[in-house]
């Protein structure tokens, strides 16, 4: 049971972080119908902000959250006003290619400024600390903190979208932009807000992730794929769907743990020889493919 | 009107001829050096570079107080005191880039010799390029056995390769069970082994050899993982290793993944009886510097450590100079780069010419005595026939263990060969609780 419980706990913790990573993508798509290919790159920049805050200010990496959040919000708003707003005038293909171009630009800017080397948080209050809950459930403190803070951020955004006036305006814009405009809702500003919230939440996720995941300019593409899979599984436009889907995707990365359980606890030894860990992210891509094939609207349907 | 063009012609001719007159003065031997100066192995790359530069400086300018032939200085005396010049290129751990840079070094920079590349995967492609152009290549630090089995005529390797090192590991484990290890009574409870290796040329060949020699010595590897050295997270790999409850964990990691692996083992509270790394990341100074006390008890295959100075004075002399320059002790990477460069100088001296054919002849005939090397080797002599071609057969590996000395500083003590042991071995591994 040790192996199984350890894998489940690990999958859930990582899934909670994936939820925050995917949230931004969903908000932007929900409000504007634009798929942000540069989502992973926003995450990567958030990771760098978190890392540098802790390195240059000498504070614990967890405190990198606030600067990353602010940076992400501003980055999202700047991208909207400086670039995306003009894409809206063009055909849908231009919008996709536009954010793809943004992805390439950000990735190579980061490569130019920070160099190709991997960097990681080497020391901090929680680094290296883990809690042994018994029965094989060993919880690293960094992952636990990241998961808890992710959930808190996720709930905050949900509250923002569903319980505040601004949030209701955002939802109105997402349902019918023209109608919302007639009602006096400034669509342009709502779009910018969507990008701001999207950018802010994913950069916050980055600052949390950097506590246990090393950053380099190329790390974004993996998380873009993870975010896409999560949103596709949960349903584009459904925020609560994103959360549950993220937990499932977190568990998918733990498939090697489940096969080890089958191999060593259940006794199907031959499974132990399969190179599962080498393909742990392949399963995510496979899941994305299967979702597109079998249930493109995701678990919780298309937009509300 | 007729004087002006003549004057111009004279000036132009002078401009062309003058530099060539200067060039005729002193010969330079250009050595192209390919190292991973950025990327996952950048830690080792910095050491390699510093050591190569030190070796060339000693060869060109001499250094009193160091008892090796090269330290008399004066360049390559048999080629009229020709000075050595290094041209460094960063291959970033990328084999295709390495091959491109090698071509540039050979065709544009017109180097006489190539040295490199640390990463076996890069050495493989660069060796092919050198063989194609007939430029000698000396490999100082790549240990995948296949490199000397390609049938190349322009490739020589000074370092022993992984087959020898893996055999050392099993000889060590056997000695452990027989009570031959200093300070440890016979150990009978190491039965299950598990390995995690990075999956390029080097790591995957280490993985194969661990399996091959394990079977020969009566050990089974319950699990063998391969992972990408650029991985940002190794927690599922570590959990997978721990699932088989191994008595000994064996690793082949480069610099950044070695640190990540140990940190992950620590956060997962792994407690094997023995942890061993096949050199590379496990021996890089950044490993101990970053991880601190976490590394105490970890074993690493190595070829050199400062403690060798207790059995070889020359090692201490060169290490002192190296340390004065870089602030760090020489370990396996730096010492092998130094030795590789030293071998190149010795071969050039014997060749008496900068022509590739002369170098080839000299390299195949040379026999450098162990006393002249900082390494605890019998010497340097390359094979010219058999399974390996161009392989130094007089090299030797060591196994070291990270231990804390009385002042709290962490260093590597020799635990194998048993007769060279410098301290009692810590057994079992203290674990991460």
C-alpha cells in the first residue's frame, strides 16, 4: 500500500499546482476565445521572478509569490494592450499564430537575458524538509505549501469571477461581448482584466513551482501542454472543471507509481521492467490526444 | 602620374609581406578544446578549462617546485620551442553542436590537435569529425567504452573507461563482503541493487555495464532506470527506485541532476545502505559545496582526489598550484584534463613535428611513466590492437567516500583500492531521516 498511497499523495499535490497553472489559460479563453500559446512562457517568467526575488532580496522563496503575482498581472495587461488587442481585429488563425509568436519571443528573450542554464532554489525554510505521514506517504514541505497556496489562489479567483461585480462583468463579457457592451460594460477593459488575471495567476503558480522545479528558458512548453490537457479535460470555460481535471492530470504523471504498485505490491513483477518513468509526460500528451478524440468538450462540457 | 600607382603598389606589397615575415618567427601549436562550458555539466566544464589552461601555462613558461618533465617550460622543445595555444569552444552538451564546432576548429582555426569533450555523446561525434579530417584527437575525460571501439586511427584516450570502473565497483562490493574495507567488518546484507542513470551515451552504457558485471559477480539489479539529465523533477524516479527497497543505489549523473537526485532522495527520506555514483556529477566540487552535509557517506568512483597527494608528492604539488588559482582542489575532471594536456605535450616532444602523421606515430609508441603524472596510474601507453584501439591501459580508478574531517570540512577519502585507503569507511550510509 505504501507505494500506492505515496503515488496518490504526490499526484494530488502536483495536481493542485497544475490547477493554478491551467486557471489562467481558462480565464483568458473563457472571456476572449483566445488560446494563449504563450501561457507556459508566462509561467517560466513567473518562475524566474520568484527565484530572483529570493536570490537578490535574500528572502525565502515563498515570498516570491507577491512580486510574481504583480509582475504577471502587469505582463498580462501589457500583452493585451500592446499586442493582443490588435489581433482581435484579424481572423481566428491570426490570433492563434499571434500568441504562438509571443511564445517564441518570450522564450528567446529569456534565453538571451538569463542564459540556457537551469537554475533552482537551493535553500529556503522548507527546502529539504518533508513530513512522513506513515504508510509510505512522504510529503515534501515545498510541494505541500505550493499545493495549499495554489488551492487558496484558485478559490480566490473563483470568488472573484462568481461573487464580485467585476467578476460578473467578466462573465457577461465572456457570454456575449456585444450584449455586455450595450449594457455599459467596457469590453476592452474586461479583456485586459482577463489577461491580467490570467497572467497573474500563472506567474503566481510559477513562483510556487520554482520551490521544487528548476527553471530554464525552455521549461514553458511542458507546462503549456499540461495546461492545455487540463483545460481540455475539464472543459474550456469551466473553472471548477479545471480544478478536478488538474487533479486527474496530476495523477496521470504518477502512472509510474501505480505500475510500481502493481509490480511490487500486487506482485506482477514483469511490469517492474517497463520504462515507465521515462515516459511520464508522454502519458499526458496521450491523454490530451484521447480527450480530443473521444470527448472534445471535456468532462464538464463546453462553455457555460 | 606614373609614380603614384607605383608607390601604391609598393605600399600594398609591403603590407602583405610584412606580416608573413613576422609569422616566420615563432611557431605555435594550436589545440582546439571542446568542453561543456554551459548546460547540465557546466560545473565540470569550468574545472576542465582551468586545468587545461594551467597545464599549457606550465608547459610554455615552466614552474619551479613541480617535479614533472613539462614543468621545465619552454614550450615543445623538439619543435624549436613552439608554444602551445588553446582555443576553447563550448559544446553545451550537444553532440551536433560539438561536431560543428570541431569542423570550425579544424577548417577555420586550423588547429593541429583537438582535445575534449567530457560528455561521451559529444566525444563520439567529434571523434568522427577528427577521424574524417585526419586530425589527432586526445580524449581526456569521456568514459564510455564504445569510444575506443570505433576503429578510429586518430583517437587516443588517456582516461580508463567505464568497464574498468564498473569492475572496480564490484571488486569493492566483494571486498566489502569479505571484510577487506578499512574499518568495516564483513558485510553480508547487500543483495538488492538498483540503478538510475542519465540516458545519453555515457549513462546508458554505464547502465548496461552495471548489469553485465553485476551478473558476472552474482549481484542482480532489481531496477534500472534511465532518465533525461535535463529533468527538472526526479521525484517519480526516486520513488520508483525506492519501491524495490534496494540495499545499494547506484547512479550515473551529470552535475545538475546529481544535486537534484540527492535532494530528492533526501526529501523522500531514502535509506539505502550504500549510495555510489559513477563519478561525473558526484565528483564535481559544486556537488559537495551545494549539498553540504547531505553528501556525507556517499561513495563516488573517481580518478583523482587531493588525498592522492599522501601517496604521490607530484599530485600535491600540482594541486597546490591549482588550488591557489581557482580556490578549489583538483578532482577527477580537472586532473584528467591536466593529464590529457600533459600527454599531448609529451607526444609532441616525441614527434618532433607538428604534422599529424608524426603525432600519430608518436602517440602509438609513447610510454609515459607513472611517476611523471599526478594520477595514481602506472603510466600512459595506448593500445594499437585488440578490442580497444588508442586506449590507455595503464590507468586506474579509485573509489572515494565523502566524509567530514575533524574541522567540519567535507572532503573525499580513498576507500578503494583497499591498500590505498586513507580513512575508515562509513558504513552503512547514514540515511536521510
